[in-house]
C-alpha cells in the first residue's frame, strides 16, 4: 500500500470549513483513498473513500487531484465534535480488513 | 443496529499471564479484524478472520492469536504477556460483500495494561 503523508496537526474555527490535506504520491492505479477519524478514547470511524472522482457524503467531501498524488478531506462546517485525529489511508480494494494507518492529522476545532 | 461490541473495556494483567479479548461484530458482518494501538507505534493491524479462517495477518509474534466462531464472533488471545503489550486493542467488522467496497466499523476497544 502506498505511503501517505499528513500534517501532524491543524486548527480550525468552529463553523468554518476544515480542509485536511494528504499526500500519496506513490499511489497505484487500483488503490483507493480512505479517510477515517478517531475521537479520543473511541475506535476509528469511517468517513469517506474514493478512487479518482470527487466524493461527497453526509459527513464530508473528498477531493482527489487528477494525477491522484494528493487529496483533501473537507468538513464543510466544522463543529467542536469534529475534534479528532484524521487518518488518510491508501489501500487496495478489498484488503480483507487490513488498513495501514499512519500518524494522522490532529484537528482541533476551536470556538 | 448494534455496533461492534468489545469486552472487557479495561483489563489489568501481570507479565507472563495470558489474556483473551472478545469481539461481537455488527449483525450480518462476516469479517473481523483486530488492531493494536500504542502511543509509540500507532494503529497496527494484527489479523483478520473471515468464515472462521484467518485470511490476513500482520507482523506480530506468535503469542498473538485469534479465532472466529460460526456466528462471526471473534476472540484474540495474547500469551506470556510482556510490558510492551500494554495497548488499546481494537476490533473492526465489515460485511465483506463480494464485489463491494469494504468499510471497517470499529468497536471502542479493550484497554489492556500489563504490570
């Protein structure tokens, strides 16, 4: 699986959009980009994933560059409850439950 | 639908003992994965079970083992505990629909402390 690089920490004002970048310059053509987040003392929570098209769901939007070397997770209106560690993972489809988690980005949403 | 349930939530053991952790996946989910999370190493994949068979394995010593029952419930066992085994152990389940993408649903974990 391709290695991903994320900033260790970011701040965001409550109510503003949080844009979390991820670099995956060695991603292969059949690797998906997954985003999970982990709120303190809980298990990781799936957010969104995509292959090459931009994706949106009720939690977030995922923007993947055309060359697929980087992506951005967008939380459109961040709330204090979005404070968490966000993990960007590049993984082949159907890896049988095996995800390689990096160190993630610690997002702090401030009032 | 009930989420992934892990028991116990907290556990304290001493070096040399063994421990068994339990995981009940979401109803209908057939794949169960286990992860170890420590401050130093982060989240690391241990192994995955599907239809009572270990399908995938991470780089952990043989002291770490698991099994899955016919109702998809899973247990993991750590024998001869070491201080470094202190960690949050997370279980995740997924439907594993053939041809479908897989999202993992995690439990809240079991916090194991080895003294």
